[in-house]
């Protein structure tokens, strides 16, 4: 069986919740999707994707994986189910053993967990998601659905487009002046990592409960897929689950 490499992340406060961020290494897909592509929607051989997903599920000791058709909007799929095909950029569950899989190739996977360890969520946050404040609205929807409070949540942001590589030459058209605090006009770059952190803070999360894996997907070509670097490419994933 293929062995997909991933970056684990642990919160000592939450031993009952697992976090992992996969790489492109160790899977069964052929170039240009080599090798651990997890998306059926990028042109890869479906059998290879299935092999990669099954290998990942088994290695993380999960009962199943759930994902969505991500469309850069703000819908949340509550109480997600495997193989649903639902269009959404957020998922939630209370089911142990079900991994919520947020697919990315530069976008930010933002994984949320309640301090009780009984509620989790995964958000797919591209720059369009930042522009509509999906970190904030996703937190609000998650909390309202399960009667939680934002200050009770933990957040982990995974590998994604780093601040020095997030260039937007049409910044005023794509973002607008209200996002100027995160924009560097000298390089035409936007610090999306800081923007997401600030949006989570404004949503009510405590600063010490917001974490980030600061690995840039565009510059680390051996480890990660990047749509900005390679238009035809696979997808890695951020995965959160409640341990069985």
C-alpha cells in the first residue's frame, strides 16, 4: 500500500482530536499529479485517487473520510457524511472516526475543534474566502449550529500560500481598500496568514488558541501542490478528526 507523507499537528489540550496536513509525496498518482493527489476533480486517474484516499484513511486509522466540492463560497455542510458530493467550503461533525478533509493547493485549510473534543469543523479558505470573511462566518455558523462559544474553540491553519508569494497585482479590484492593512504595495503581496488569524480573532477566538503551520506551498515544490506554481496539479489536504 502507498504511504502518503503528512505533517501531524497535536494540541496537548485536546488529545481526543487529531490533525494532519498531507504532502504530495508517497502516493500512487502519475505526473503531473505525482504522487499523493486526493482530488477527483483535477484530471487525475480516479483509481489512483481512490488508492491514495484509502491509504491515507488506513494510516490515520479513520473509519471514513468526508469532503465537499469546494467552490470558494461560505456554505457549511453540517454533520458531514462521506461521499456526499455536496457543494460547500466548510464541514462539521460530532462523529468519532470521521475525518473532515479540506483539499488545497495554495488555499488555507483551517481546522477547528471545540475544547470538549466533541465538535470539529474544517474550512477551505482561499483568498476569495478571506475577502468574504469565511473564517469569521464559518466560526459563527459552527458555533450557532452546536450552541458553542467562539472562545471555546481552537484553530489550526495548515500549509498554504506564504506571505511573500501571495501576490495580487490587481489588489484594489480583487480585495479593496478595507484590506490595505494586510497589503504590501512595494511587493503587491497580501499576508493571507495574518489576515486569517485576524479574522479568527475578530470572530472571538482567543489568540493563544490560534495556531499556524507556516509552510509555503508555492515555494516547497517537492512537498506540496501549488496551483499558482503549476496550473495542472493535484491537491493535498488538511484533515481533522475525533479519535475513536
